[in-house]
């Protein structure tokens, strides 16, 4: 029998997910409302086969549980999220998530993810696949016209101008470092630049950089 942990701070959704899965699979399921309690259980040598992880946690420790991935090698990570930021999705993949399921999907998609990871097959629900496909298409399309920088891109460009590192930008804006890198690449693509110096020069010329910013 598989042992599953559900990390979800929304009580109703946590309970509904647990109840649904218990009607579909034979498993022992533990539920957690915060990362701290789940990490404590793992540290107490509770062995889980699958972790189902919500990213929008009120305790702010969205990615803390991924630090345990190196010590629980055989445990599969399923990210269950309402976040549609391609940077966050890619970051989860980079951290080793075996499956990502949008909360906008029907409940069967979570079951599909569980069955897939049990068979050692990575799984991304159709909504997540579409988000990633569209992002790649937008980024690599050579015919895409030059577009204005988004508000987030302007924020990042100004922080880069002020010598903030990727890690510092991520901490300041409460986003992942992968998201920061994704935005930086997007800025360079929109500017048609090949270096940071050129990117900043164009940003100044176009008026995107506030030279009075502290």
C-alpha cells in the first residue's frame, strides 16, 4: 500500500482531495496544512511514496519541501497548483517534480498523475502542457513583433540596473530565481540584445530605467 502526503493549506480542498483519492486508490494518506509539519514527519523517518504539494502556502515556505528531495530519493513529487507562471512551472521541473497538475483541471488529472509517477513516468496535465507550449512558442517565434516590457520586466530591469543579483531580485519580488531568469531572457529578446550592457543601454534609451531609483 502506498503512503501519500498531501500538503495543502486550504482545509476544504485538503479534505476533498484526500476523500476523493481514498475512493480511487488503496493508500494511507496523511494531510498537512504547512511545510513545517510535513518536514518534521519526514525527519521522524515517516516514509512517503508520493508527496502532493500546494505551492500557494500561507507560511511562505513554498519550496522548502524540495530541500528534502535528495534525502527521500524514492519519493515522487506531484505539484498541485493554481499558479500559471511558466517560470514557476519550469522551476518545479528543475527542482525535480515528477508531475505538475493545475488546480483548474478536473480531479481525475490528479489521479492520472499518481498512476503515472507510480510507473516512473513524469506527468503534466493538459493545462500545464498548454501553458508551457504557448510560452515556448512566444519566446522562440522570430516573427513576433517587438512588444513593450511588462510591469514585472520593468521592475526586474531597474533592479538589475541597481546591481541586484538574481537571488536578491527573487527575494525582493517574492518570485523564484528561475522566474527572474525567464524575465531577463524575455527582456533581451524584446530588445534584440546579446549582452547585459547592451540590454541596459537600450533600457536607458527607451526610458524603462529610472536612474533616480535607490
